[in-house]
């Protein structure tokens, strides 16, 4: 690194170079090579074990079964998700599953009645997801997400490699989005062709699955994420703590992080 380069500038240059090198690769090739590329560094897969999570979990199992897999157990997940996580991790032979939970003392202090999601869903997501995830990712150079461009909003211009800006807890790290260029239906095709088990709630009308209080079934013709935080001005669960304040911004911690 040049003495005039900041860590974030150097990281952005590395992400740009990786995107150029991997531009014409398939999703599985991007993931497989990224997991073994020293220019990418040590990666973890962050998975919600949601409706389409099995795609990346299967790819990781094929490419590098020892990859750390971080599962955020918020304390508000569907029972079906917890059972699915255990069964899928065993079936795929994942060797480094990490179940991450919110700090019990912080829960006791800030959400003793487990009702924070009703009065301040952003703060609830920060308490139960973003803050625990930030702790779990300490020491990693980057993390793998399941976001896709077609999901719109902050995801419309996704590249395979992007920079997660510094937030007071790290100087910036890479986010790897192997499925960035996938189209609607590609995940279903992959799941069917590889005969992978789907989350049991998908058959009950849940195409996007998060915490139980904030997830609803989706009617025919509705957007696949219409059941997340229904009736609220909220589409993502990314809340970052900056200078002691919660700052809402687009993130990856909703469906299939």
C-alpha cells in the first residue's frame, strides 16, 4: 500500500481489481475461487438459513466445507428455521458452524419483554442482528452474502466484490456477492437441479423468511419481500452504530444474508 493510501482506498482498489478479474465467472466459480484467493483473504458465509440460503450453503460445501458459516440465532426465529438449520448443516457436512446469539445482558437491559420489535424495529434488528454479527466477523477479511441485483433498491448495482465501509469496529472489509447477477428463478432452478431441501415455510407462502414477528406470508403476485416488515417503511434490517447513533442504511441481513 502506498503511504498516501488509506486502508479503505486500498481495499476499494482491491475490490475493483477482483471484479475485473472475475467479471465473466459464474456464481460457483466466483465463490470457489474467492475462498482460495489470497487477495480476498479469510471469508465467512453469513446465512439466515432462509428460503434460498441452501444455494450458497451447498456451493460452500462443494468448494470448501471448512468455511466458517455464521448463523444469527436472534431468539425470534421460526421453529422451522431452527430445525432446518440443524438438518441442513448436517446433511451438507458443514464443518465450522457458528451460532451467534445476542448478548443476554444487552437483551435484558434493552428488550426485557421481547417487545422492542413493535416499538422500534430498527433498534431490534441492531440489537439482535447487526451488533452480534459485527462481533462474529471480527478477524475476517470479508463475508459472503446472497444478495442479488434484481432485488432492487440498494442492491441494484451490486458487483461480485464490494467494500463494506468502516463503521468504528473495523477499517473496512470485502463483501462477496456470488449471486449478484442471478435472475428470478435461478435459485429455484439450482435447488431443483441439485435436489436440495427447501425451507418448510416456502410451501406455506413465505418466499422470504426472517424473524417470526416481522415475517408474513406473501400473496400471489406480490414481491417476494412483501412479507417482511409488512405495513412499515422498512425493507432491510441493516442498522449500523456510528458515533453512538443508529444509522439506517441498506444492508444484507434480511433474507439470505
